């Protein structure tokens, strides 16, 4: 890949224009300004604007910083897959994120993650989501699909039953436990994606 500042070859829809359009699409999906993403990538808003219009190329180092700021991976920028087409995910095909003898988590929203991130969790009695932690600063909703759980937010506990939900910022330390006698199922919905596992 050419160095920053080099001009793309003239012609129709160039690889530079395609790459720039994808960066812009991800940035807008995360409601990030040019200035905010440029700051995270340690580049200028002017350069990022030119990159999104396909007028310049970026170094691999800059692209790595951009995808980190966007919460995606380098392959997400270069895939030929139409990310706007409908997608069906069968239960048996869910990618498992974490599993122990007490808890399983599955990614439901398919990559590349765009406007939201959705996980399903299954907690056996006594299961938990580990120590309280944070990931980014986005909106997160927890919905109890089956059983009952205890949500801990910044040290405060909230018992939740089937059909209950809670909403909070991902920057708030949080975790989840199943103190009941029956298995529990939950959904985590995060917008915009933080690339963290709840």
C-alpha cells in the first residue's frame, strides 16, 4: 500500500474510493465526527476527509489505528461481502464467544459489526459473567429472556426476572449472575458497537 498523501490512480470506482467509502460508513454508523476518529488514529481531520473520498492512501499503521478506533478489524475494511444484505443466523451456527461449565455467550450480530452489537447469554445456576468490567462508552441494554439474574452496576445490585430489562452505559462497571435455581437466558444489545464482550 502506498504512503499517506499519494494520489490514487485515475479512473472509475477505484480501490481507494471503495476503502474510503467503507471507512466513512463505519464512522457514521458509530456517530463519530471526522475530528474524533482522526484524533484516535493520530492523524488530521483533513487527511481523514481525503481518505474517505478516495483521494489519498493510508499506511497500514494508520489503517490499524482507524480500525481500532472504529471497533472493527482490518479484514472488515477489505471484504467484498455486501454488508447491507439480509442475514440469517441459525441457533446451531452462533459463534461462541466464551464458555465455561456455568456460562455460554454467543455473538448474534454478524460481522462486520455496524450499528449495534447483540449477544445471547446462557447462565446455569451459579453462573456469572465474571468480574465487573467496562468496554468503551456506548448504550447497553440487558433483556432477560428466561429465568432470573442479578445485574450489578457500579456495585449496586438489581434483581431482574423474565421480561425485565436494564439500560446503562458500557463505561459503568457491570456484571451479571444467576443466583436462581434454574438456567437463565439474556440478551445484551450495545449501540454503537464497542467490540467488547459483555
